[in-house]
């Protein structure tokens, strides 16, 4: 999987992209993170990439030409498929969710445009980006942190990146439920004990406990997820347990 990041601040990626799972995935050749400075495609000696917005108003607007030419350069130099997503990171975009992450992971390449200042020229949104993504209902100084979130989420789904193939499949938002509680050694810490069922060795009972705890946690913390989960993903036992929780 190759990520092509268009940014005014490539140095922001040095730390996050050189640590942990992403660093290991790059060293193993499973993931590439290619950084492209948008200023390299500015047309004047001052490498200007922004200007005042027509019609007035606060803030500067990123010019269209450097962004268009940066994307065109990436496409031509990296032999990308015509279907490669060109994603603009923006507060106005569709909120990122696991379904979108899984769709991105089906591609071999992903182009990420990091907006800055007041925003980008509308022609980038209309005629260059294939979609616009936001990571939440808040405003960041720029799209760089949002791009890192996308890279981290998508890279986890690349085969071989995560040690256990089961981990991504059991993730919150992949299953539709929040994750069940997790415990490790010691079995007792400050008089707080690991639930006995997890020490029983009865895998059927452990699976049942984990499922019920995931249902309980989701009902309490994110009931909206239960409203969206498809009927086929809840068993009759799940429904009975949720009904007991609601009544209790």
C-alpha cells in the first residue's frame, strides 16, 4: 500500500511515520509513505502557495495550481491507477468511518491532500479531489494530523502489518460493537481481580462473556451503534441480553 501525502509541512510526519507499526510496515515493504511538498510546485520564486480570497474575508486560501500540479506529478511519476482515490482532508468532508477505511484499503495507492489556512480553492474540491474526508466535528490547523489518522487506520488493514490477522477483524467499528474489557497479568492488582470466567479455560463461556460485555458497553457508551448495526449481526441471545439490560 502506497500513501502519497501532499503537504506544506512534510516535517510533521517524520516522528509519527518513523515509530511503531507504521515504521515496521515500511521497513518490511508492506507500506510506503511518500511525502510531497506542495511548495515544490509553486510557480514563483517565493514559492507562494496561498493568496487572498476573492470577495474578501479573513484568512488566506491555498492556490489551485500548486495542488493540481502536485497531484499530476504524483500520478505520472508513480504510475497510479485511474481509480486511485484523491482525498482532500477538510472539516467540510464526510466523517471518516471504518467502512471508508476498509474501502481505501482495497486500493494499492491513496493520495492525501492536506489543506491549510482558511481552506483550498474550491476548484480543487470540484475538479481534483475524488472525495473529501473529515476525522471529526472540530477544526485543526491543517490536514496533516488528519492524514496521519487515515494512514494509521488504513495501514492496519494491509495484510501482514498487524501481527494477528484476527485483530483488525475484531476491531471496534468492524464488528459494529465496542470492544469487550481486556485483562492481563497479574490476576490481582490492588484488590481488583480478573473476572473468574477468563481464568476458567472454558472458551465457550469466555466467548459468551466477551460478547455480552461488548453488548453492555456499547449500549451504555454508544447506543447509536446498536441502532445502526444490521439485524443479521445480532443473534437471538444478543437481543435477549440487551432487553434484560434495558429493563434492568
